[in-house]
C-alpha cells in the first residue's frame, strides 16, 4: 500500500486501541495490543506520518531510533537490593527505568497528555545484545521491569533487508506479535502531502513529468545511488530559502539531496528552465488578468512538459494566496473567540479586561509549549497560534476590548478584500488556460490539482469559483460517461 493508505490504517488501529468500555477500561488490554510494524524503504515518510497522526488525534508522540540504543539504555541498569524470603535475606537484581519508558513518563508530566504513540524506528536493526529483550517488549510492552503506560500505543518501523545491511530478519514468533503494514513509494499519494506543506513548484512539476525519479535506489560499482521522498522534501525547503536569500541553486546543491548524479543533473537543468518559464510567461501578469496575446500563443505552441511547468507556476502562485486567506480566516476566528471571552469577563464586577486578555495570551503560549513537547503541533498550527498571540498582544492596553473589536473589524474587511482578490486570480488563471489550451487535458490537470490541494479545495469550498465548478462538473460527467460505457460493454459482452 502507499503511505497515505498506511496512515489511514495506523490511525484506525490507534483509534481502536484507545477506545474504552463503559467502565473506562481499554477495550483491548495493553498486552494484547499488537504493535504496528511499518515496513518500507528509507526516506518514504514513515516518521512524518506518525507525527501527522499524533497531530490529528491530539495525542502525544515520543520517537526513538533503536539503532542508537544499547541493552543498558533500553532496559535500564542493574542494581542490587536486599530481600527477605522465608526468613532468609538474599541479594536480588533490580533494574533502573529504561530511558525509553522514562521519556514517555516525562512527556506525560510535561504536557499533561495521558495518551500517545511510542514510535520506535529501525527496530529490526537493534544490537545483538538487545535482540532477546525485543520479543518480551513486543508481547508485553515491558523493557526491563517497567511497562509502557496504558494509553500509549507502540508503533515500530523498519527497512527491508535490501536497503539496510544492519537489518536482522525476524523469526515467525516475532512476526506473530506484530501488526505488519508494508509500504511502497507512491508519488500521487505523496503529492497531497506536498501541496499541503508547500513543496516547491519546480519539484512538483518535474516529478509530474518524470515520476520515475520520485523514488529510486540503484546499486552500482560506485555504491548506492538514490533519490527519496525525504530528499525531494528537504531540497524543496532549501530551494525556497535560496530564492528568498537571492542565492542561485545549481547542480552542486541538488546533488547534496538527490544522491543520484543523473537525477541531480536533470533536475538542475530543469530548474534553470523553470526560472526561465517564470520570466517568459509573465505569471503575475496572467493572474492580474493582463493576458498578453503573444504569451497565450507561446503557451499554445509549447511542448507538453513546458505547459505542465506553466500550470505548476500558476498553481503555486495562486495556492500561496489561497493558503494565506484561509490562515487569516482561522486567525480571525481565534480573535472572535477571544473577544467573546473578554465580553464574558466584563460581566463580572471589578473585572480587569486587560488581565483577562493577558490570560488568554498565556493560554495560547502554553498551547504552543505543550504541543511542541508532545510533538503533535504542526507548522500551520504553530503559525496560527503565533499570529493570534501577536494580534492579541497588539490590543493590550487601557481599553483592550475596544482595541480588540476594532482589530477584528479591520481584519474582517482586509480578509474580505484579500479573498476577493485571490478569487479573481483564480478566475484569471482559468481564463488564460482556456484561451491557451481550450478544453484540453491541461484544464483537467488544473482542476485535479486544485481538488488535491488542501488549501485550494478549502478556499473554493468557502468562497466558490465558477470556472472551477464548470470544469469540474464537466470532468465528473465525462468520468461518469466512461463508467457507464464500461458497464454497457460488460452487459453486452458475449457469454463464453
């Protein structure tokens, strides 16, 4: 299965393991909760989906790479105590608490979150000294003498033997204690994550053209050559930063992340072309509605890969604005909730409104701290909380309620204007593509990519887009027509 399907399976498993009966007891006792084992090649996003699941379920997460652990750190250190049995005293070995188990308790103490995920990566690469203890852990969730706390689900991950020389084959007894999920690289599944996290449009359009370069591992006489999902994501982040700082990106940079010389070279060449397309096609002018006839003709005559790059450029610019609008709308909702809290505070005799506002600010700060410690705070959630804090702080003063009300009204008006402007750019994009490509597959790609895009779909659902609806309806009708024709073919197929 792909990483998206795996995430769905793991999320369902954790939801089931955390379900309780009418007495408040877990439906499946801790010792019978099979640990999930996520088997897949390196750099595919196994750790990332665990963090996403924790964020979405609002639970904690503690992560460890098992290759870094010895028997002592995992099980704890032995010490001697005196015990009396049948009137005689004996020296008995005890163990200090495992570093791993202690980290779970630390997380609970620091965040107040009592349920979470204990994620152990590269579990099939543990040292020989630790291997015998793993069977007991997988069965009973115990390291040394200490058990994983109830409410903490064990999820493990590892690489197949062909990717890692340190991998130890599990026996049937061990496999029979795991809930195994095998994951394969899949660009289309990764693409949804990429849109949400703002992966650089050059990366997206290059991989649309050369999907085979998304994930590849080759063995050559010079060693391993590879490109992974992790490599593309990290390169994207650096490309955006280089652009912001005005530093040119070249093959030397791409080769540091894509450790396959052919792919690194091809992408560096494509990156130069991509920058050229951005200039030649006057993307900002297109989105502003200033469609140059020569640009439309140039797009019409271009090769398909060039058209795809242009669509990527347009989508990237538009979706950035759509994301900004949707994030601003969320901040406005947070401020409105804060203002409602202030109004409630004002009803109490002798209430200090500024003090009440300061308490709300402190609460937001604690949410960031707790989420950071628990490992379940996404980048968007952090940005939302910090933007809200900044807006609330600007309202502190003698008449905090009035200042906050005015700030909300100002933001509401600005949001309305920004949403309208983003909507116009969205329509202008469709208009240009209609003039340049007609009703060809480029329009279908545009509609599909907007549907996949988290922020694009959200914006259209909230504010609408007539061109999107018109083309999407046509696309849906066309798909349904194909389905009906296929059904008719099956019905009219001669019996054998």
